C-alpha cells in the first residue's frame, strides 16, 4: 500500500477545520442558553419574588413565539402570486376515427 499523498492531507485538514467550525457555531448558542438558565436559576434562589417574574416572562416569551410562528405560517399559506397568467380556453380534440 502506498502512503497518502499531499492533497489527501490538505483535505483532511480542511475536514477537521470544518468539524471544529461546526462544533463552535452550534455550541455557542447552547452555552449561552444554558448560561442564561443558570443565571435565572441563581437569581430565583437568591430573591423570593424573582421566580414569579421569571415564570411570567417565560410564559410571555413562549406566547410571543407562538404568535410569530402562526403569523408567518399564515403568511406563507395565503401568498398571492405577483402576476396573473392568462391561459387559453381549452379546446376539445376528437380522436381520429
């Protein structure tokens, strides 16, 4: 078996870089989300009234996201075409006898 050539190493490095970039791109929002949840949990443990406020904010956020989702879904379904297309009248063709 022959050893791998130089272009193979280049593609391997590119693949490793792509995997790392994908991992970093996906990990950053997840780390931010978990950090936010941790911060809210810590504030809820320290302050007595904060848990009620955080629950209300969470319910409002979910309701707002649902409203946006429904509006965007309706907007896609009820889309009117930009221009009308005129079609000719259909004609009846009699098969040859």
